């Protein structure tokens, strides 16, 4: 069964520039960074060694930018109790609030009839401040694919998509406003990183979808969010602390969190090797997706610029370690780009790298934009690519193309609202 296609952006720009492979000795050391206002983890901020060496997209953070307001979804239940006590309320009110948010998907004081009228507003304001407001909504597939453009407290724009299938509902969420990884075929990558999202801003995207489903507002009757994929805007492992906190909130049972199965959560990465190792040690059973897109370093250096820091062999080693530690099959993401990475010999090389491993390949037909130089592979090339991978015994799926008519397509909607930023390249 094919997972949903990602919120694949659309703007395609020519790859250029190359940087020397850095000395492993000066690779950044990953650090816990639960602070969403801070520079991203892993030394990938504007002054980091990586950014000095790689043509990664610029960081657009304004000086003096404020952090997102604290929300109960940023906190463990113990910390929520302490925060409620600090407000002069009995700690068990934290459990009541948590049940409203994670179990009933509401932050409206009027709906919290188990809380005393006198303190409802103050508790909701302090523990569940509004984080995201819907700026624009689009739907297709008879209303079963719904994309929302969210505006955060500081004006930052992020996107999420709800995709309802007969047997599951997947929420595709953003982990950052923008992205610093600068992959040239990805619209989000071209605009640069604005900031990390907080754990609660990530969780809020899923809760919003759950609220719609519970209210029966998505065709198919009342339902639940069964799957979450971190395939919206941003590089999840460059916002490590907030992403792991969000995964815990999403997967812990009510009232700690939303109670989604860890196995139904997929974290997708460009291949930040130290962070993959760290995720493997978290004792989480989430699926790891690695956006490989090329089996050889020469091409991957141009398609996924961070490859100049962590090359194919090292990324795959980290993936196999993740599979060994977690027992989870790793998903290898491969956007098929006509005459760029879809040659038969690359299929064979990829097949030989993955043969016998706990992995499967998700081929994603490139989602091109008008004016882009690159486009999706010809059907015959795609079929041959699949055939050769299968000949190596590697399981392959080709993603469906849900949401294309609504720019399914993170970055595209945000770009159309915000207008092209100064960092946006032109595809022509
Ligand atoms: N930064 C993370 C997750 C966000 S993108 C990552 O790179 O994995 C989710 C997936 O969509 C990635 O595999 C990404 O490479 C892919 N993608 C981005 N732009 C695309 C496009 N124009 N067409 C098809 N897939 C695309």
C-alpha cells in the first residue's frame, strides 16, 4: 500500500555550486534544542559550520523575534501540573485541560463545563493560547484531501494536509516555517528557514485535523487521525527537540497526549546522520523516511546539498542502524526527475545499495511547477526503475498524487500568500 504523497513542493530550480566534502572532525555535534525560538539544532543555523560550507538556504529570522506562546502541548503532564499550580489552581486541572485538548480537541473555555466558570478563561488563556489560525483552506478528492495554510502568532506561514483513505487518515505536518536544507527541486527549500515550530505548533496541526474528523466534517463520517507524517515544510531533524516532544505528545495516551500509535508516525529527513543516530536511541517506534533521491554522491550533492556533509554511504549506515535498533523498516524516498535521477543504471545502483536491507523505496513522481526545468519521469522510465529495484528484491511503491490540484504541495500555497521572498530562486 502506498503512503500518501508528501506535501511536495513544486518549484524546481537548477542545481548549481559544489562545496568540498568537509573534514569529519568538524562536523557539528547534535544538541538538544527544545527551544523553538533558537537556531535549529545540529549546527545548521546561519553561522554554523555547515552553513558556511554548504549553499543552504538563508535563515530569515528577524532580530528580536519572539517565541511562540507556551502551550500545554509543549509540556509533559507533570510540567502542566506545575504550571497550573503556579496559576494558583489545583494541579488536577492540568488533567482536565489535557483531556479537553487531546481527547476532545477543544481549547474553547465555553466547552469546559467541568472547570469552574471563574477560572476557565484564565486557565485556557495561560495553558492553551491560540497558536495557529487558518489563513486559507483548500480541498479536493471530494473533500477527503484538505490542505490548510496556517498563520502563526508572528505571521509565519506553515501548511498541513489531511488525507482520508478508506482505511486510514493521514495528517502531513510541518515542523519548521520554511526550511534551511535548500534542496533545489523543493519549493520550501528555496525560501529559506524562517524558524522552528514549537512542539505545540506541530501538535496543533494534528489536533485541528482530529477536530474536523471528530465533528464529521470530512466526508466518510466521524473519524480519527490514524497516521502522522512529518513531510510538510521543514527538516524535522533540524528541529529535533520540538519534533521529538511533538511525537511524544501525539503518541502518549490521553490525557498525556493524543494516543496515536508510534508505528503510525513517520519522520522524514534529508539525512542528518547524528540526529538519525539520536532518534534511534529515543525508544520510539516511529518510521524513519530518508529522502535519498540519488544513489551516488555526485548527483545527491546537487539534489540534497547537505549530502556534502553526510554522504550516501553514511546516511544509509545511519538508516540501517535505525532499522536494527528499532526493528522498523526504513522508507527510502526517491523523487523521480526526468533524465536527472531516473536512469536504469541508477536504479541498479540503488537496488544494490538496498538489497537485503530492512528498507523499501517510495518513488515520488516529481511534482513540477509551471516554468520548472525539471519534471516527472516518463512512464516507461518509471516502470523500468521499479522493475530494476524489484529485480534486486527491494520492495517499491509509487506514491499516489493526492492533492496535486490543490498544490498538495507545501510551499506553493505559502508562497502564493507571502509572495516570492528575496531568497526565492527563479526556475526559469
Ligand atoms: N525535509 C524532510 C521532509 C519534508 S519533504 C525531507 O526532506 O525528508 C517530504 C518529501 O517530499 C521529501 O522526500 C522531499 O524530498 C519530497 N519533495 C520535496 N519536493 C518535492 C517535489 N517537488 N516533488 C516530489 N517530491 C518532493
